[in-house]
């Protein structure tokens, strides 16, 4: 049997909607793929409740954004947008995908957020990750083979609409990939402001020029806190331990 802590993929990024990953930690994703790390993006819904665009448009945008970030694999669990719930069916889907990819690191929404789907995703993922290590909670692959159990202690929350309720545990310098992050976000031109794109669609907060300015300003502020130009902040769900302080040298 495989070690329950032995991962296959380096990182899994879970978001309630297509574009959540890009908006919140696109720079971190781009940096990982540039370093040759294996990253899989998991969208829980197709964003069908969104005011702008439609599911077909957003699906293509998600594909395009993943390519910009250098991500080879992106999947959608087809949960109901606006109604993400911590129920047995949803837990089974999360446990299955985590056991399949066995990511060493998982990035997800924090528990305090503007959108109910984001908060609900946090608790759904937390519940699911615990059950990932339970032998008696069985899930199966596409061929009907029983998944092996899996656990990871490297579970981090990215920042979205709201500030974290406490200081970030760490930051990632994204200065050299910030332009890639912005390009990946702009791939979702049905949702965010891109001059000349979807200008007849209803206006939303995300579609305003000011929203993109806010994203850049936040990354610039976090960068300034750390002596770099741009950065993204994270909270750790589990305690962080290193075998030596030399890892920070």
C-alpha cells in the first residue's frame, strides 16, 4: 500500500468557480509551473449563476487561463453554482479527486469570505480532506478500482474578497510572474474588465476597471511588506514545521 502521506502531484488548487484560482493565487500557480511542478486546478462549479457570460464561454476561458499559467490539467466537479453544500455527494467528489491526484499542497478558499460558495467550499474541503484518510470511506476510480487513502498536512488558504481575519502566515514573491497572473485573469474577459470585450454585458464589480486596479494594488502592498514588488498571502490550516531554519536561508 502507498504511504498515506506520499503525494503524486505537487499542488492542487480548489476554487468554487472558474477564475477563483487565477484571481487569488495565479502568481503562485505560475511560479510553481515555471519551476516544473505539477499543478492541477479543480473548479467545483461551472459558474452558471454568474451575471455575465455563460457556461460555454467560461469553460473555454478556464482552458485558456490554465494554458497561460502553464497548468496541464484542470477539471470541473460540476456542482451547482450558488448552492455548494457540505453533503455526502459533494464530499465523495472531493475525496475522489484528492485521492486520485494525491497533491502535496492544497490551496483553497478561506472560511471568511464575501461569497457563500467560497465559505462553503472551505468547510466542504476541510471535511473531505479528513475523510480522505479514513479507510472505511471508500471511493473508486473510473475503472471501479478502490482508491487508496491519502492525507496532506500542507493545506493553505488564499485571499479573495475579504482580508484575512488574522495576519497572513506567509507570502509568495510573484514579482517575476505577475504579468502572467494578470494575463490569466484577463483570459476571463466575460467576467473582468478587458477593453473592447463584452461591453454590452451587465456591469458587475469584477467587470469594472477599478477591480483590476485593486488586485494589482493588493499584490503591490503585500510585496512592499516583504521587500519585493508583488506578492500573494496565505494562511495555513495546519501548523507549519521545518526541519531546519536553513530552509529560509
